C-alpha cells in the first residue's frame, strides 16, 4: 500500500495567495461591472528593460542556427552571467564573492524552499513572523516543524517582528541551527543595518548556526548606509547563504531567473561533529535536480549589468518606489501607522482591525486588493501589506478609492 508524506497534512489551510484569489474571484463574479485594482501579490507590471529584451532576441536568433545553437548548459549557470553577478553585485561593494560560488536558478522561491533539503531533519529552525510563506511551508513538508497548535508549529522558533523592535527580530533566546532572514523584508518592508546583521552573523558563528539570507529586494534600497548583501558583514562567508532574484529589479517574474550564493568557506557539521562544506553539497543537489536556466534567459539577465541595463533597472525600481511614496502619503493622511516603502516596494500597515476584515473592506468598498498580514504569520494579524507593483495611474486611483472608502 502506497502511503503519502503525512507532513503535507500539517500545512495550514490553503496557500495564502490562493485564499486571496478565491475571495477576489467571488467578488468579481458578484460584481462583474466593478473595477478591481490589484495591489496584493508582488508581481511587477512594467515590461522588461530594453537592454534585456534586445539580448533576449539576439540569443534566440543564436538558437536558430547550427553554428550558434546552445543545448544543455552548465547546471550552475553560464560563466558570462556568474562573472557579471560577482563583479557588479558583490565585488563592486567590497563583498568577497567569486563567480564559481554563484548558482543560477529559475527563482529565489525555489531555492529558498529547496535549500533545507541539505540539512538534518532534526535541525532547529528559526523563522521570522510575519514571513514569506515558503520558508515555513517547505520545512513543514520536510517534517521539521512538529505539530500545529495555537496558531504556531511547536518545533519552530519564531522570531517576532513587531512594532517594539521596528520589525527587525531580536536574536533567539535559545540555540538554533538554521536561521531565515529577509531584508528588505517581505512582507513588512523593514530593513536591517550593518550593525544588526553583524549581531546575527556573530550569533551564527557563536552557535554553529547557518543563516539563509533572502535579499530578493535589495535593488530597492535607497539608503547607501544599508547593506545590500550579508557578505558586506565580516565573517558572513562561513555562516550565510544568500538568495537573489531578477524578478523584481528587472521584471523577470514571468521570465524566471535568480541565483544563490554559497561561499566555499560556508559549512555545517555531520553527525560526528566533523565540518562539512555546503558548496559541494548544493552543487550536487543542483546538478541532480536541475537542468539549468535557458541560454536566452541568462543572456537577458546578463544585460542587466550593461551600462544601459543598469540605468533601465534603476528607472524601473525608481518607478515603483515613486508608487510606494504615493501609497505612504495616502496612508499617512488617513491616520494609519506603517513601515516600509522607503527602501522597499512594500508598505506594512496597521489596519487597527482583523487583517482579513480589512482585506474584505478594501475589496468590497474600494475594489482594491491588498494582502492580509495574518496570512504571513501570527504577528501579522491586524496588518495588511500593500504592494507598489502596479501602474502609476492604478496606484493613484487605488489610493483615491481607499480614501473615499475609509473616510
């Protein structure tokens, strides 16, 4: 008799964004003539940068002739992209990362969900609350979280991100093995200083722990004093793995390209207490379960680092950050407290009521879709997340609708 992995049965309800889609569909069915503006899921709306499109077309043309056709590429990614990433994203900021420590993939969501496969099922994990659901759910599926009780999994150490700590979690009060961090944060939009990240790196070194650092939104940081990579922190190479994506900075949500950095010094331990380096383990996992990102997509990603690409990506992120300012101004005018929107495309708003109630209010009264904070964890209850990823016209009209609905 074939039995299932019963850890999947521990997953709570349906996936957050599936719940949102269900409510939105019900609203549209009941109100077919009403306009709906989506400021919920963090999907971009502007087209790919021109430099990326041109590189994409050129690479597709290469695929059309025998002399320049590309079949299977290296699972880790083509050298031209890995070298560009190392030079521009890390070395230019004084962070020591080499090209062969970079693994190209089809999404940071996949990598942050898959990385846990490398570690013991008994590893004690620490996860922020509120949090991007993939970190927690992938560990539930693996069987690392224990049972669900009182809105939390019993074997998880939750790192509360609340007003009292400015939505940057405090160090755990007990030893943990695997630590998930995300800055700029999804969903709160909060950012961490170098001093705050240094405290986490020191904790990981002192406790023989590993940090999984999601930096998918680093391109939106406007404060040059804030770190864009955890490798800007001394000692991080031994205790941190970093995840990045081209989805939000260059609009690759539908094109799919991201990367993970695993420094060669980064290590964990085997059951006998012997040091084991993670780089060859992730390389083996990558080669076994992944066939690589297509050549045209990687050429398009490489164009991000051209002079034109850098300018166009800056214009894209500036556009969304201007949207964030429009949202912030409206929310401030309405008297709500919030965080984010300065170095992040997300605005995390204290709704002063149940998260799903506020979601339904904005949906039904204003025709605006947000994301209920409760879907990101217990500490998200009472908050909503509004995304700046939409057109300027839609953001302006959405804020006008919300003003009218809430006044």
